[in-house]
């Protein structure tokens, strides 16, 4: 069982071909691309992997390809969140059988559960398998923040919980998670603009969308911080903030990230509909920010 997750993990995209089918060859290529650039792990079927748009068979296919291509070089964290507890339990067991090192699970979406329901949702999943689990707080997509007291209770009662990715964008919340749980589990920043601030407070690493586009820069920031080169880390964070503002906040991040990766020569296709490629104006924004941060 993984006891501690550290460093920069990329919540990588799922490449599609012109028919919106999974492009297995492109997926294998980006796995190698990220590992060669020093990422400390891959998060498969996260938000940027478009997991809500994939059916069960497709999710299993993506997991099998990634686990096979990684071949033990870095940890693979499989996203297994589904709206229902029953389906999440089933996919989590399957991901574990496929060979992931851990899973990452966002809270249920569409219907908003109560804190009591959230607790039993995660408790049921944990008790149904031996897989190490990372909780994923992502109010941007679920519509709510997972209560910290629920996370604290789950962590106190279940040693299988090894971390939390917090994508609230609130440094105060990240700090509170570190205060309460930082000596028990990995606290991972979930937004690209809070990597350095979170590390300063004691976070163990980050799982950020912009690592799809700038994996080496994200890793350089983390390494600079660990080497106590704080001014270097701060300057990289400023660059990443600019990238994050355009790719994640200004535009639809699924489209903007894939557009950026295509510009960089990775040929990952476009998101599944209803998401559409960016407009000409949006594409120009992406090109400009890539130039500004020195990626092209």
C-alpha cells in the first residue's frame, strides 16, 4: 500500500481520434511524454480525462493501457468516481484488479448528498476493497465543498485513505487540511495557481491540470522548493499562474488544454461533445500564453 504520495502528478487527458473514440496509441505516447519530463505520478480518468463522458468499458480500456505503458515506472492513480456508491465500488475494485497503485474519488455529483451520506459513501467504498484511496474535493464540478469534518472522520477511521486533492482554490482550506491531517495523509494542491503557496504551508505535492501542458515547469517548481531555491520556485509559479488563468479560468479547460497540447505537437484530438474546440479568438489566446511562458 502506498503510504505517501508526493511531488507533481499529472491528471492527464484522454486522447480521442476524429470519431471521438479513444486513441490508444496517442495515450501511450503521452504517458511516456509525461514520465520523460519527470512527473512523479499519473492520475488517470480525472476531470481532465473526461471520465463523465466515458462508459464503463472505455474507462477500463484507458486504465489498462496506462498501467501497461507505465509498467511500474511511476504510481498510477485511477479515477473511479461515479454518481452512485454501487457503481463507484464496482469500478474501484476493477481498477485495483487492473493494477492501479491507488484510486482517486470525487464526491457524488448531480444529486447533492448530505454530510452523513458522504461519509457512508466513502466508508462503503473503502470497506469493499483494499485499494489505497485519495479523496478529491472539486467544487467546480460537483457544486459543493466536501466538509472537512467528514474528511477528518474518514481519515481517523480508515487507514486506506492516503491523501486528499483539494481543488477548492482556497489556500485557507488547504492550510486547514494541512493543520488537521498533514501528518497523517498527503495533502495535494489541486489548482495550478496554488502549488507554491501550498508547499510553503506544508503540502506534499500537487495534482494540477496545467501539468498536461507544462509538466517540466511544474516539476521544476517542486524541485526548486525542495532544494530551498525559493525565489526560483516563486518565479515559476508566476508563469504557471498566467498559464492557469488562460487555460483553466478563461476558457473551457478541456478544450484549452487539448488545444495547447496539439500546438505542442502531442496530437491528442479534441474533447468529446458537447465540448467543442475553441474559437479562433480562444485559440489565439492559447498560442499567446504558450509563447509568454516560453513553451513555444
